[in-house]
C-alpha cells in the first residue's frame, strides 16, 4: 500500500519526480489503445479486417478494461506501491507482445486482455498516489493525465513511419517495451528519500457530485472519443486520400489538442476547486466543443485534410481532455480506498463507452459510410453535454463524497 501521509507540506519541486512517474505510467498503458488506432491501416491489411471487425477487436479490449475496472481496485488495496507499478508496466509490455504474434484477429484477444488489466489498474493506482500531494493533488492529476494525450501524439507520429520501415508488429512491440520500461527506471527516483514528499490527507471537497451522473457522462464521451481515436486514421486514408504517414499525423493532432486541453481545463479546474466551484459546467462546455468539431469532420470530405486536422485538434481539446476533471471528482473524498473505488467506477463507464463506440461505428461505416458514422459520434457528444446540464442538489446515497475531513496541514 502507499505510505501513510506525513504532516509535512509539499512543494511543487518535490512533486516533479512523482509527477514524472505517474505521467509515464499513464503514457505506457495508453499504448494498446492508441497504438492500434495509429497502425489501423497496416493492421487491417495484414489481418484482412473490415471496419466492423477491427471495431470488434477494439471493443474486446475496452470491455475487458471496463470489467477489470470494477475488480482491480480491490486487489490494489493489498499491493505495495512498487509492486503495483512494476505489475502495470510488465502487463502492458507482455500484453502487447502477445498481441503482435497474432495470425488473425482472434489471436489478438489474449494479449489485449492481459494489457486490459494494466489499463484498468492505472487510474486507481495513480489517483491514490496523487493524494500524497495534499493540497496539490488536483495539479498533480492534471499533469499525470497528460500522459494519455502525449501517448496519442507519439503513437500517431512515430508508429506509422516505423511500420513503413519495418512492419506494424515490430514497431508496436518495440515501442511498448520501451515506454513500459521508463516507469521502472523512474521508480527509484520517485520513491527516494525526498520524493514523493507526502502531505497530510487532504480535506474532502465541500462540493458534492453524483458519481453515477459522471459515469454516464464518461460512457457517452468514451463512446464518442473512441470512434475518433480508432477510425480517424482510417478515415483520412480512405476518404481524404492521404497516405498512412499523413493519416497518422492527423491522428496525432488529437493528442496535441489533448495535451493543451488537459493543461488548459486542468488549470481552470484547479482554480475552480480551490474557490469551491463545481466542475459540471466545464464538462458540459467540453462536450459542446466536441459536437462542433465532429460536424467539421463531416464537412472535411469537401474541404480537405486541413479541416480534418483542425477538427482533430478541437476534439483533442474537448473530448480527450475531460478525464482530469473526472479524476479530480474521483479524489474529492480525500480517502484512498474511496478514491480507488470511485476511479474504477468512472473508468468502468468510460471504457464501456469505448467498447460500444468502435463496434457501432464500424457497423455504420460498413453499411452507410463515414458521414453516418460521424453523425452518430456527434449525437453521443451532444447527449453527454445534456447529461451535465442537470445538477443534483444532493450526492448519491451510495457514491457521494464523505463529510470533509480536517487536514493536518491547516
């Protein structure tokens, strides 16, 4: 388990090692999701997959993560921090290694299931670690969640050229092993004598949230964003007449927007939380931006790849940037076990959405074309925004936050 917090105030410089470690963990576990999307043209050609079959493969991975998100937090409560981090890194590399040996779509599944365990464990364990930052926990969450967005950029920019030079299997496994090894290297630095500097358990937020409502939002945004990260490269290649490298760069625009968005929205959220504000309004605005950007993707078939790239940036700024706010909500109780449980529930909704999105989108594209597929994505984002317009006056009896806990740093 993570060490018991000490009654010492944390400086931002002391959080750099811990922030780097948590960011790299999030970047490593995102390899499976974004690596498959970036290498979609090569992978589909090699394994002879239709859009719907490729979506089904992704759905198996996301459904596995959703299921493990409910189970894994209970197991993490019994693991030491080093053990948990090493296990996440090893499972990520091992899962991808199994997947790239597949001779057809179904042989990919065992590797994806192994990688799904690591993905399900990542947010609960890193959110629990963020509680050690005391009053700086929201800032640390915003920083570590940028690892997911960075993974989108790197996978989209690096993997397609590597696949051209070698093949998609070698490119994906080499990248996965390399990025999964970095947290192991940073582990010693981050758990040294000075880092992480552990603060007292932070007080619970006085603002109340309905976790089931956040779970519904996560499901809808997950379903919508998954269609983008899974099919944008294929869309650019097939409909906008780009080569595989340019298609990967268009996908990287989602990651660029997501990095900027996570710091932008994260910074706004940190200030809002410290003033006792509510985060639902920001979540609703992000869904609205995603609606407009998806409409732009529909129009890009007439305007060209430049518009698709701009819309990808906007989707990254919105649909791929809400997660830090949800994780701040998950840590609002200030209690480690509740934090991991709530994180797992939110991630269950998110990955359930990721599972539904690609499969449904693939069926729509195979039967009706990309315009209908993007229209369905637009509808999902719109429903997510509507879900955040309703603000409950009282927390859910089962999942609401606890009464504020007095902080020893005050």
